């Protein structure tokens, strides 16, 4: 197995077992999320596309409430207990939604609540995962190994929508939550085994800095420390701005997609299948990139240039969309940008966190991935509403504005990359 994996990734002695459990952990995690993502997108337009900006605002409020709670759990519990507590709480949430859907309680209201919940769910699960990875692997290891770990998520992102696409017509929407909950429990099992593998990895490879005694302790501190950490550091502020600009570009594309899909299909099941098809192609493209290119691209060109590939895709994609705003173009653009994000740029962004302190990883990262991202979503949703409904700007004009902003995003990526390399050359943060 190690010989086969070496064809795709530069794995070194002592790393393989932890690498495989990391792969499995992310596989089950994104299988769960991508099972539910088509359902979220379909439910998001259940009450009409005009409600979407307000759902984004509700998501921001929910994130503002829950982000400090996650920081509190990280402060009080060691990593080996913190991760299972967060995920099993979310499994309990799924059971509540299953009961509400089976009972037929306020379908539109439950659909809106589920839209908000699954967005918060994605923040918690993925942010906790990458905080864990940044705590386990060094900056140098992240460039070599995060591509293969990300491939586990891509396999899950392929399987998840396929489960939804093929089972939703047979078992119904509500029962999909039971399958998703089972997959999330499997992710918890992988996370626990990863803790054990990390201990063995350090013994076999001194460069593997995963399981030192300090990393098994609770982070400590208060509920709102993440906010102050974010504002004290220009580096963390730059990551926050990067995420804001990612949200801007993604939100502009998302609302155009929602309008086009709403016009092309009138029932929830058909819309769910369309979104599942897009998610499937994203997974296939991401997996191909991660297995064949990511582990070579990021070490070769650096974290900054790798992160800059995503805004470059948005510049080109918005230019094409300005010329032809139809379903095929929107679906293709969405698939390519998300594949570039998950296949390269997101992994480069996660590498940025390997050179900060543990407190910043488990507190400030949560704020960036949650509050900043969802706050940006809420703001940018209103910006799109201003563009399209108040100013009556056409899709080509909105695409042109977005392309110009993406150029600034590209330059920010390069600056962050240079800063990351400087920090990586220093002794590891405590």
C-alpha cells in the first residue's frame, strides 16, 4: 500500500498510518456534507429565490451565536475529546431534523432552518478538521500531504451526492439524514484512531510534530479570544480578507446559479438532482487534481501562487459568464472553480494555518471560517440584491465588477504566500 501511495504523494517514514486515517476522516466527513448539500440548495429555494439573502443573514446570526461556543469547548477540552463532542452533537441535530421532517411539521419553516443549520454544520465540521490537521502536520508536511488528505474529501464529495441522487426518490428526503448521521459517526471513529496513529508517528519520525504532550492539552482562554487574535495580527487579518473575497466571488456565482436553476426546473427533486450532478463533477475534478498534481504544485510554486489560482479561475470564469449566462456555462464554471478551490487553493489556504499558534488555530480559525465567512456571505448576498434588484445591473456588468475585484484577491494571495514562507522559517509557534 505504501508503494502505491508513494506514486501519488511524497510520504516519509512514520507518516503513512496517520495519513491514511486523515484520509478516512475527511472521506467520511465530506461524504456526510455532500449528501446534505444538494438537499440544502434545494431547500434554500423552497420559499423562492428572493428569500435567499435573508437566509444568508440568518446563517450569520447563527454563526455569531455558535462560534464562541465552539471556542469554549476547545478551551475546556483536550483535542481527543473536543472533536468527538462537536461531531456527536451535530449527529443529534440530524435526528431532530429527521423527526421534524417525518412528522411534516411546517415544511417551509423546517426547510429554511435546515438551510441555516447545514451551512453552520459545514463551518464546524470542516473548520474543526483542518484545525486538527494544522495541529498535526508541519508547514513542510502540509505541502506534501494535504493534497492526498484532501483527496479523501474529494472521494467523499463524489460518493455523497451519488447517495442522495440515487436514494432520494426511494427512501425520501428525511431518511437521508439517518445515513448521513452514520457517516459522521464513522468520521469520529477515524479521528480517534488518528490520535493513536499520531503518537506512533512521532516515535518513528522526529519531524512529525503531532502528538507532543502540549498538543493533547486544552487550549484554554475565554470564549471570545478568537476575535481579539484576529484583529491583532495582519497575517490573520489577511487570511480573513482572503476568505471575504472568496465569499464575494462565490456568492455572485451562487445567486446567478440559483436564478438559472430556478428557471430551468420547478420541483425540488429535479433541482436536487441538478445540484447533485454539479457536486459530482466537482468531486471528480478535485480528486483528479489532488491525486496527480496538488502534492507537486504547492511545493513547486509555493502556497501563495497556489492560492492565487482560484481568483485567476474566477477572473476567467466571470468573463465567459458575461458573454453567455446559461445553465451549461454556470454549471461548468461552478464545477471548475470549486474543483480548483478544493483541489488546490483551499489546501494552500489551510497551509497558511500551520505557522500560527495553537490558540490561533482552534480559536481564530473558527472565527475566520465561521463568522467572517458567513458574515461575508450575508453582506455579499445583500450586495447582489443591490446590484440586481435595486440598480438593475445585468449579469455581464455584475460579472465584470466581480472579475476586477478578483484581481485584487489574486494579489492578496501572493502577499499571504510570502508571509507564510517567512513564518515557516521561524521556530514553531507555541
